[in-house]
């Protein structure tokens, strides 16, 4: 495999957001480098069996999309190739993963760290690229790389949105037409609350209240969390002085969606 190599780890069901990662990977490594996409629905990171079973797996379509986006190779292993039947070693991050999505999904980030480290070791990639939409995942992977001295550079890529603002996600296809029509209100809630910063608000309380108030009008959405956290430590912040994230997660039916918006005090 020609170097440098940029790995694009995915679970398939590729959408425009993933394709943007593949194109950005190509830009990073140039025409002579290698862009490798992994497609693996990692059982270890699913806390709900039904979610794992229902996860879309359109492999043929994904392979065609990878090729069209300019990937050089796709690695699509079976669970049995990634995990020995009696595997017993995992990688856990123990601080950043205790809050937000980690609090609601026990073991999820251990599954993510374990599979991502396996992929890093298999590819020995110079670079790996991840979407910023999964901001907690990105922060945890950066922490793993820092704390375990993994020789790789992690690139974060901005969230790609539908024209109505909904963050692209492989789970969006599971929304009913009514839920899909309501889903853009997640980003609208975040944007409306973030707008308070432009008016001079720096206290987290009113910003959180504004987002919750807006979401409460999205009748079919069940909030898991709405949080205002430091962009680096993911600790809750009371006053916005450093880059922060206003983040939310919740459910339309059994479909879990997340989104966030970056906040800067100089907004
Ligand atoms: O973001 C994802 O799709 C997955 O969590 C990842 C990084 C591919 C690990 O399975």
C-alpha cells in the first residue's frame, strides 16, 4: 500500500458525510497515497441488540460509493475476522467516556476504542479521519492516541448536513416520514440557543433552557441529554469563556440521533 495512508473507519451505510471524509482523505494523502475505507458494523460498540440487528448494511452500494469517491481499497471484515471467539482484551477510556452518550450507552466507547485501535494496528496508517458529528468519539480517540502514544495523526472533519440542517447519519434512513420532517428541529434548537451568544449571553443556563424549550415543541422527540460542555474536556461549563459545545441526543421512536454546535465566546 502506497504511503502515506489515510484510514476512513466507517460502519457502512455510507452517506454524503462519509464521502466527504473519503475526499478529504484523498486531499490529505495526494494522488500517490492510499485512501483505505473500513466498513465494519462493530458488535462490541452496540449496547442494544436490536440496534445492532437493525443497523443498515447495504454493502454493494457502499462499495460502489467508495469507488466513486476515490477510495483505493475497502476493508470489510466479518465479525469473526475481527474478534477471536475468546477475545479478552479491550481498550477503555475512563474519563471522557463517562458522560453524555457514554452515560447512556454503557460499554459503547470501549467497543469503539477497541475496534479503532485494531484498525490502526492493521493498517499502520499515518492518518485517520473521523466526522466531528460524533464529537465525543473524536475526543476519546484523540485521547487514546495521546495516552497510548499511537503513531497516527487524527483528522476531524466538519459535520455534513442535509439542506434542511439535519446532520447526516446512517440512522436517518430509519426515521418515519413524520420523524424525518421533525428532525431538522434538532439543529434549529441548537442554532436558536447558540444565537443567544450573539446577543451577549455567556451563562450556560439560559442557553440550555432555550434549546430545551425549542425541543419540547418537537413532540415526538424524546431527549436523552442537552448539555453545554467544554470542547476539549467535555466537562459541563457554567460560563462560556473557552470553546464549548452545545450538544444533544435523543430518540425518535427507537432511533437515536445526536447533534451539536460549536460555541465560541467571541461569537
Ligand atoms: O463512527 C463510526 O462509524 C464508528 O464508531 C467507528 C469509528 C467506525 C468505529 O466502529
